C-alpha cells in the first residue's frame, strides 16, 4: 500500500472511531433523583431525547428523540430494550393517558399540528382529537380533560383544554403578548398550575379549574415547569437549572408558602417544554443528565 493511501486509511479509521466515541459520549443518562439530590441511573437514552414522561404506574417511560419522528416506550428497569410505537409522520410531545393505556402526542396533519392518541401497545389505529394543537401537557386525574398549548405568531403560547366527553376545546389562559405554558392539573382536578410572563418574566401561577379565576401568583423571582405532588401538598418547579418546592394548601382556596431550594441541579432543561417528570411516589424525579467520561 502506498504511503499516502495508508495515511488516508489511518485518518479515516481514526475519524470513524472518534465519531463513534463522540456519539456514545453524547448519550444522556436517564436518572432517578430524590429530593435530597441522590441519583440512581436508569440507563442511557439518545442525546436528542425530548421530554420523557413516566407512566401512571411508574414502570415505563415514553419519549421522542427529535430525530426520526418516532415515539419510544421503555421499561425503567430496562431502558436499552426500548420499543418503537409505530405511527406514521413526525410525532412528538408524547404523554400518557390517565389509565396508562394510551399515548397522546402531536403529529403534522393537513398542514397543521394535530393532537392524536393511540394504544400504548401499538394496536389499533391513531385517532385525531383536536387541531391545531402545539403540544399536550397534562390530563385531569379522571382523564376527562387534557390541557394543551397553542402557538400564535411571535411565540405567544396560550393554554387551552379539551373535553373528551364533549369533543370541544376551550381557551383557559389567554394573555395577549405573553406566553403561557407548562400547565399541570392538580391531583383533585380542581386547579391548574402553569407559567406566564405577564409580569415581564416567567413565573408560576395557579388558577381554579374550570372557572379560571382568580389567578394566584406563586413565585416572584422566576419559576418554570410546575408539577403538583401526588398528595397536593406541594408544588415543584425549576428556575435557573435548580429545583424548588413550595408548600401549598387548597382546602379553602389556594395559599402557598415561600419556595424552598432543593439540592438538585445540573439536569437537562431548556426554555420551553419540561424535560423531567415526577414519579408517582412523589419522592423521585426522572431527569436527564449529560453523560460524563
């Protein structure tokens, strides 16, 4: 073999090996984190895994990867053995139905983003629920309603709800010129927590459902992606890549104590959709962390 050809061969081999190594390093680690910050790795997921959501029984997780338009389901006990939920088109933003039997997600349909659902075991055919819908966010505890976001020009998100009984969608939080998103139903279905930038920055708010008024501001120094604890005694949220907990009371209206910082940081989270989830036990978060050597 001539020297230039040998050098080229070596170069290609090194680049291929480096690329493979880099791709392996770019995998994220799906991790269970308790409120004390202790981590237990569940397994690696592709680098572009987006917004994993835990099944109601806490045994499985669903996510998309922003790469192949597919939805993936895996058991938390065996992340590597994930299975593809075969659905045509570009699918994203999956969440579980309240009974864990279906997956709700967004796909492109007739030049619009539409909300579909289908059996989690892959049987049957997908069913369209509503459009246009930017992304599903939360289901009421009995699965009678779902909250979702719409997107107007200029990045103006608003929160709407869809009723499975009436097949109708209704605006819930619309504030012109301000994004509203990250809605989450309370365990009793009587409240919805969300974020809004109506004060000039994103803060956590709570409104009664279905009336929508009055709105109660929970944070004053910034907050995003609220989630209710299963016992409805706390709200969790993040701000500047750190987790917080707020003690709340909903027996007579809604009241909230000052936020308390939790020793949880370093997790993957962007500016919009929540990239972590709360386990059904209310004691652990399912988060993604960048892989380390």
